[in-house]
């Protein structure tokens, strides 16, 4: 299980960035394996082209066949390549610095001819409920969209690629602003899929916490709580990002696209509400687990107390007749020791006392 301090270490500034002036490109993430992969998609309503670019190939800032060009970059650890892309699209050094410095807080920044957006995309394991965050950086302008990701297997953008290839929806008939909306929208929708998976894990815990409380269940609850908190830290700043996109007055965001950004904002708010509900459910599960353990312990202590109560008068009777005072010295000294049925009498007395106590406890509802 991942240490709870790992997320803190992941989000704090890297020492490799210290000592460099602002705008210096220093990759501060974990070095991913393999080279950077660059896919370029160019399209309009009638045409569509898809290319896998070589790292040494020239980067053209303008589409050759249509109105929109999407440059999808997997891997941000090759700083020289990022500089070439930044020079081709006239991207500010501070934007490039944020791109090569992962684990940024979701944000939106407006520049003269483009908008820079930072998102957090989550990779979710349905079996273990493990979450792995990945920074996604979007830069979009009049006729281009740039997306940057650390090299991870799979992403939420595949659905958008299918829409482009198969000419679904209105993405091929719209501009770069609508493509940027689609990319943001699928990331937000991916949060909903993750929450559905976490909800299944929470429901499975609900079924066993009350009936079979165990210390290991508390560990699972705490693990899910950390996962939900990770989602919360990513989705709450995203509300401000979407709101800023909706209210942006740049010329390359059409008024029609503003409506779609408002729809994404509603999705973000709904996702945030579901996350809060999940937090409350996990807190309730934690309290329920503690209550179930306490109830179980109380039942055990109650049973032990009843057993001790049963044996207390029996021990008294056994101890009384075990004093062995000499009856020849005095008629008051244990005359029962000379009885022929003294031993059966003592056993009968013990059985009668135990039976009386059992009947009394049953009538009071203690057993």
C-alpha cells in the first residue's frame, strides 16, 4: 500500500528546479521509459489526416489541409523537443516551464494568442482502487491545440480520436476551441467513471463493516478515503478553471463554445458533490466500523461478565465448604461435613443457584 506521505512528496517542489531562474526548462517528474511520441491530427469538415511524427521532424505551427491542427505529445522529459514546439507555436517560456514541471495545480492562464490549461487525469485500477495522477497540459489558439502528457499507458482522449476518425458529432465541423472543450470534457467524464468504481468498493465495504467488523476493514476504508481526497484536490480547482474558460473573452473561443463550457462546469460541480458524498459515506463507514467493533467488544465483555457472575456464587459455595473447620471442636463448625449426602447437597445447591440465575437473566433479557 502506498504511503500517505507519498502524495505530499509528489506535490512538493522538486530540488532539481531550485536555483534556476523563472522560465528555465527543467523536467522535474519521474523519468519515463521510451522516447517521446507525437501524433498530429489535421482536419476540417471534409478531410482528416493523422500522422505519427518523428522527434527530429520539423514542427509546423499551421495545419496543411484544414482549419484545425491537434498536436498530441506523450512525454515531456525531452526538453529540447519542447523548446522546438514552443518556438513553432510561440509558446511563452513560463508555459513550457509548467509543462515540464508535472504535478501542477489545475489552472488556466490567458496569453495573447493562446490559452494554457492544466488538468489532472487519473489512471484508475478497478481491482485495487489505486489512483495514479497524471498532469495534462493543453494549449489552444485560433487553429491549433497542443496536449502534453507524461508517458502513461492509456488516456481519456481516445474517445476524441475516434470522433475525429469516424467524423462523429460536430468536432470536425468546429474550431480548435471546441476540440479543447472535448478534451476537457472527457477528462471530467473520466472522473465520473472513477467515482463509479470507487462507489462499488464503498458499497462492498458497507455490506461487511456492520456484520463482520475487522481491523483490516479500517485500513481499506482509510485507503479509499485517501483516494477520494486525491480526487477532491484535483476536481475542486478545476471548477475555477472551467469558469474562467467560460468567462474568457478571447476572440478564438466562440460564444457557442461558451455554452459547452458551462455544461462542463455543471459536470464538474456534480462530480464535486459526488466526491463530497463519498467522503461523508467513508466517514460514516469509519464511525460504523468503530461502533461495530465497540458493540462486538461489549458483547464479548457482557458474555464474560455473565459467565463470571454465574461462577461467583458457585465459587462462594465451594469456598465455604472448603474451609474444613473441625465439627468435633464445636457444633457450629461445619456440621455439613459429617452429612451422608453433604457432597450431593453442595452440588444440588450450586445447580439450583445457577438455574435460578439463568432464569432471572433470561427474564431480564440479558441472555
